[in-house]
């Protein structure tokens, strides 16, 4: 009986050690990355991304383009609002300022861009069809940074 017990213990030890050996060899396999290597890659990529973003500066022309897109979107919003409500809506500009009032909401252009002039006065009125009420001549809004926004008469198209 003692002999059988020794044989069973020997078998258990051998199976445990072979399992441990196969587990250790799998961990040492050069097929993948360790956790430390993966973390280091993420850290290095993060540093490179931050340095690329920080080094990119917007020019005045970029800021003016962004502000023009914002103003075009706000004019189109007021047009849709006028059509949805079924009554005239206004956009009031303050010349040489970044602030304007679009259908009762105070807005500011981004990037220190200012409205330098308009050819229709300070108030743009859009009727219940979304059309500008300034007549049959196209009108413009000039922004600092050299951007000009055109509002087409009758259709109210803005670009």
C-alpha cells in the first residue's frame, strides 16, 4: 500500500511540474506584448499626440473661417425658426463687435472675430418664408480676418 501511495504522489508531482512548465513557457513566448510594453506604447503615443496638437496654431484666417461658418449656421437657424413659427425673426448685429442677437439669443463669434460692416444696416429681418426683407439686391456681412458672407435677395441663401 505504501508503494502505491508513493507512485500516486510521484504522478501528481510530475503532472503539476509539467503544467507549470507549459504555463511558464507560454508566458515567456515572444508572440505578444507584456503589459509594461503596451503601457509604454500608449504613453509615447499620447505624448506625440499632445505635442502635435499644441504645435498647431489657428491663424486669423482660420478663425475667421470658423466664425463665418458659425454665423452662416445661425442665419440658417433663424430662417428655419421664422418658417416654423410663421412670423418674422431678426438678427441684430453690433458693428465692430463679436456679439450679435439671433432670434432673442445672444451669441458671440469665436476667435475674437468681429463683424466689421453690413450692407443692410444692423438688423437682418427674415419673413415667415425665411426670405430677407431688404429688397432685391444681395447683401453682405464683412468679418475681421477678411471673410465676407453673402445673403442672396429673395431666396435668402447664405454663403
